[in-house]
């Protein structure tokens, strides 16, 4: 079927009248006349309002771990919400869900639920501040921890704005972030052992928490260098800093126990959302009992929708399936085949490429031989990667329009989907020219 955009364009014009940029998240706007609008999704596929079908590698920015509209999850959600969608009262299912999270995640002894990744990181940061009696957070350039003002610094800015790596400048990612918060954030290049050591020597005793994504799920899936997460762990112990691992993208995706299991690292606290509920709104943050149990002891945390039945039931069903079947192993095998196939296509065409990330959420950077932090990644040929993505989308394969976003796989992506994807890339890598 020919690729058409007429209905998406018309809906965009209508949406412009009532929603800024015609969308409900800046990240969903790709540009005028090229932003797709969704009709439906099932399994590994998503259809736009024009009837174009895509093999979906965006998966709603990562949550869809089993597949879109996955029957076992949806059926449990429907059953639960028929018995009341929400109550200001704790249910047995909630307790059972949290028991399962504690059981699956090696460093997590106690949990509180929330509705989004942003809330999870915001709550975790407050608890860390309360626990240490300190106020400063340290984060790494290129990491994204949600839309809260405290950490929305040095996420997507051009590397030039970050200054010299010996003394990085925290750059707010939006107007409207209070400038006073600049005093409460330190930003450093990811994987820079020396910068971390030097910074902690000066400021270690003022820092409440080091928060990091285990691999940079919002910047080319850049992996931690050997020993980097362990170095953070060691330094946190040395200076009495809380180590928060933001597993909003990696949790229940790269291993049943998330990055803690995959990279064998024990943070003090961790945050979850996305794959936890296979697309339903649910999040969690947790960690050591000693830290988490200060909640309620002069430390505030709450939220009307934190125990919404749809999210809780979806998470219970999703985690149960992850435990019963080799789901993440299957995803990893298919992801590895996709990564390998794409790498071969680039190499056969003489294109330098660097692949990174676990197979369930991987990325590639063109025109560079190694990427260890956002400053390196910014040197890659993003314009070419974007034009490749646009050509793929017109042929029914949908990676994200933003090359910083990883390719996400679900349990519903079949070997045939991987083959189709590789065929499309084999074709377009020959057609799309690098400038
Ligand atoms: C690592 C990380 N933390 C936090 C968030 C924020 O999650 P949410 O969009 O659910 O608020 C995201 C979202 O992409 C994320 O990738």
C-alpha cells in the first residue's frame, strides 16, 4: 500500500487549534506535515490514521514490553477496573505487586508506587535529600529523569553549551525552570571517572544523591564503561551519598531484575515505570529499607492515582508473565539478531557505525568509532540517521524520529518482523545518501 499522510495532516491542523504543537508531549511532534497520528496498535504493529502499518520500534518510548494490546494484560485490567477503578484504600493486589517487585529487583527492599517516571524520580530525590540532610543532586549530561525541574538540566543541549569537561555548565532544558535550582544540581559527562572523583573531592559532602540511568536510554543507549557504575557505588559509600539508579527505561526490559541484574550493581534506590505496566500508567520507586522507611516519618509522599487499578493490574499481569516465560531472553535474542544484521548492512556499504546498548533497547551512531558520553554522541551523523529513519517509516518500519531514542523491542516482534526490518534497511542504506 502506498504511504499517505492526508488524514494525519488534517488531524494535525485540527489539533493545532487546541493543543500546543498539536500534541500532548513535545517529544511527539516531529514537524509540520510529518507528525503521524495514531489509529491503533496490536502486537508489534502500529497503524496511523491513514492506515499505514508500521513495525513499531518506538513502543510508546519503551513501555510496551510484551506487545501492544496484549490480551493477558488487558483482560486482567478489565476484570479489575470493573470492580472499581480507584479507591483511597490499599488493595491486596497492590501488596502482591510490590512483593513481586521486591522479589525481582536485587537492591529493592521497600517500594512506593507512583504513576509516571517523572514522579518516581521526584519522590526518590526528595527521600534521598531527607535521608542525607543535603540538597544537591549530581546527574550526567544526556541523561533524562523526567520533567521535574530539579533534574531537567543538561539533557539535550548541544555539547558546546556544556563548557569544558573540567568544569561543566549545567544547562536548563527549558525556560521556566527556576534559576535558583542551578545551585542544587551538578552535571558531569557520563563515564568520566576523573571528573567524578574531582567533583566529589570538592562537593562530596554536599551531595544528597547521584542519579543516573544505567545506560543512557535517552542518549543513544550509551553503555557504562567497565567499572563506572561500580565507581559511583564506591564513591557514594565514601561520601555518604544516596545512589539512585533510574531504571525507568531499563527496568523489567533488559533483565527481570533490570539493570541491577544486567550490570550486577546495587544502588541504594531505584526508579521504575515504562515496562512495568506494558503501557498502563504505573511507576515505582524503592530501595533499602533503612532509606525508604523514613517515608511517613516526617517525609511526605503520596498521590491520588498511585494505586490506580488499571496500572496495578497491568503491572501484576506483566511481571507474572516475565517470571513465567523466557520473555526477556527471547527479546534479547531477536534484538541481537537485529543489531547484528543492521551492523552488517552498514559495514557492507562502507559506513562507519558504533552500536551500543542492550539488545532490548539499542542504538547506533553513524560516523564515529566510539561513544562514551553525550559529547561524543553529538559528533555522530544524526542528520543522516534521521533521514534513514524517515525512509524506513515510509516503508513501514518505525524507529523513533529522534536518533537519541533507542530502538525498543517487544516479545511480539517476530523473526519475520526482524527480517522485514533488515530488508528495508538493506534497501534504504543504498538509496539515502550521506551529505
Ligand atoms: C530514564 C527516565 N527517567 C524518567 C523518565 C520520565 O518518565 P515519564 O515520562 O513516565 O514521566 C523517562 C522517560 O522517558 C526516562 O527515560
